[in-house]
C-alpha cells in the first residue's frame, strides 16, 4: 500500500467523530466542550476554541463524571487538548 494512502488514513482518524447523543455542554469565555453518550456505553467530548472545532476524544471504560471533568477542565484552561 502506498505511503501517502496510509498517511491519509491516519489523518482521517484524527478528524471529527460521529457523536449523536449530546448530554452536557460546558462554556468558558473562549472555549466550549460538549459531552456525548456513545452507543457502546462510553463517553466522548468535542472541544471548540473561539467557535472553531479543535478535537474529539472518546473515553471508553470511563464514567460520565470523568468525561464531565475533562470538559470542565478544558473550558477553564486547566487542561489543553492536543
């Protein structure tokens, strides 16, 4: 398989994930985080900065409180998403 194709596949994995069931929103001055319940029972967070999507993260095997804390820490600038 061509290297460029493998690189393209890896980049597409870093893109926006398909989340359906939003359960919480967290807002800060310049940041927003959304918490989602996933079909597999895990949780996901979608992060925005200055109204621009930054990153999606899934938390499999973690609690709802864990995902909520991650979202709150992001909007309060306690933890940055890379």
